[in-house]
C-alpha cells in the first residue's frame, strides 16, 4: 500500500520526537517525493535537520 504525504510526514514527526533521526530522515525524503508546493521545501528542510541530528548523535556517542 502506498502512503500519502500526510501519513509519511506524521510518521516522520513521531520518529523525530522519539529521537530516531535516521529513520525520520528516510521518511522525510520519501514524503518530499510526494509533496507539493511549500511542503516540498519543508520536507527537504526536515530531512536535512534529521540527518544533521543523526550525525550529531553518533558523534556524541563516540565521546
């Protein structure tokens, strides 16, 4: 079953809140492909944020 932009973005937000930034990045990228208008930019920005948060969390674990 194909998911909609709304369901993908809602799931991504939930993952962000639980700190699962890698999975959230993947969902935001999927949502971006389905997005229209301003949602395209929003999805891209959220994916970038989650990717950076994921990288930051990996660096903190090394310390």
